[in-house]
């Protein structure tokens, strides 16, 4: 299988930082953001990887990453000339992927789960697509594409719904057979003028060819200042061997103990 990392886009939600650089080159804890999707693919055994970026910063990626030897992979580069949606960006990789299957990952997505077993299973699958889902609070589901599942199949997908039909968010990680490029050829622009990857996935769904996995570990779309900070904090805590969740629980416990002590003092004072 080939790997494709989509690292274009304007990064408008991270302006003004992205005025001078591509958002995928911004630091997340102690590494540039783009390091994390490369690591995810490399650990899954994907060695042949294409990075698709916009025309303004393509040279920056090459200067930073080079041939990919540092990661134990072989990196290639191509350019998405203008922003037109995820499906359009993926179509840039048509010649690179050829008749192979591919793993597609958005360059601002950070995953804790190791997907090596998933890759090995998909290589044995004759055709179709697989998407990776994450449970989120239903009120947050509007920010993402959402999926409805039945058994081992996806039966419905929708991009950023106003009224989500599930709390299963579609992450920026997808497996496709080579049919994906013929599907992209048939797509029309969405209401916002983009070629949506969700519309491409919907073709697989309608043919009963889209499976899924629900991720258990940490996942973040580090495309906003809030999620960028969240990702950095999590990776820092993980690197230092601490558990952010336990730290928060301990802090709440200390606060509650102090509050109980204050209540007791006030009660004693009035007795």
C-alpha cells in the first residue's frame, strides 16, 4: 500500500501564524506537526509516502524532511495548485498510487492508535474503503463528518451536519482501493465549492463497500489554536510519563478537600 499525506490548505484557523508558514510545519509539543502523520504511516509499515502541499511552501517540506531517510521511509512530493477540497488534493496522488491501495491521512491529524494490523487486513481485502471513527460528544459532531454504522458496515455519512445522526466523527484517516480516483472523477463540487472526500466515501457506502474501525486512543485535528494546544499538552504529558486525566482528577480532589475544610471551619465558628 502507498501512503498519501495531505498537507495543503491555507490554515486560516491558525492565522496569523500561517501567514509565514504552512500550518503542518508548526510545532506540536517538540516536533513539527507533519512528523506525526509520517510516524503513523511508518509504524504501520507504509514506506512509500507522498506529501501533497500547496505551491507556497513545497520547498519548506523538502528542506525539512528530505528523502524521508530519517523516518525509514521514501518520501515523494507533489503540489495541489489551488485549494479545492480533500478529494481534489487526493487526486494529485493518482499517478503515485497507480493501481495500488492507499492510506490517506490529513497532515493535521494526530493519532495515538497503531494502525499496522488494520493496514495488513486491508491489503487482503479485495476492494472497498475503510474509514476510522472516533466517539465525540454529540454537540461536537457538527465540526466533523459523521457516520452511521450497522454491523461491520457504514450505512450513512454526512459532512459537518447541523443535526448529527450519530456521535461517530470521521477522522482524517482513510483506506481506499484504486477505484477512489474514478469516483473522484465523477464528483461535483459541494455547496461550498469543494470536492468533498465525504461524497467519495458515500459512493462506497451506497455499494456496501465501506467498513470502519472505531479508534480507542487519543486523536486530534490540530487545525485550531485550541486543538493545537490540546495536542501539545497531551504529547508533553505522555512524553514525561504523566497522565493528564489523573492530574486533573487530583487537582479537583485537592480543591474539594480544601472546600470541605473551609466549610468545617465556618460551621465550627458559628456553633
